[in-house]
């Protein structure tokens, strides 16, 4: 498919084209990769502290965060 795209930032396009050439890609191939990555980004949940789950570091580490606080803040 051959397409025409308007209002592309010239500086960004030049950098994109240079990077594509260095990677051994044609502009169309690089654009397909970029568009795919853009679309894939929407599917993945963003990083958020709310997405973190508690993790066990094994027996004997139940008070690890308190020990770290004591060392850091000299409580």
C-alpha cells in the first residue's frame, strides 16, 4: 500500500529515517514497527504503584522494611 502523510515534523522524520537506515530497515518497515509498538503500548497497563503486589523474601524477613527504616533513619 502506498500512502501520503501530511504535517510530519521534518526534524523528527529525518532522525527516524536516519535511525531506520542504521538499523538496515526501509522507511516502510520502520514505520510498521513504530506503529505496532504504539498500538501495543495501549494494550499494556501502565506502571503504577497501585499495580505492585507484596512479595515475600522468605522466612526471617517479615520485619525487613522496619529494619531498613531503622538503618536508614537511625531510629
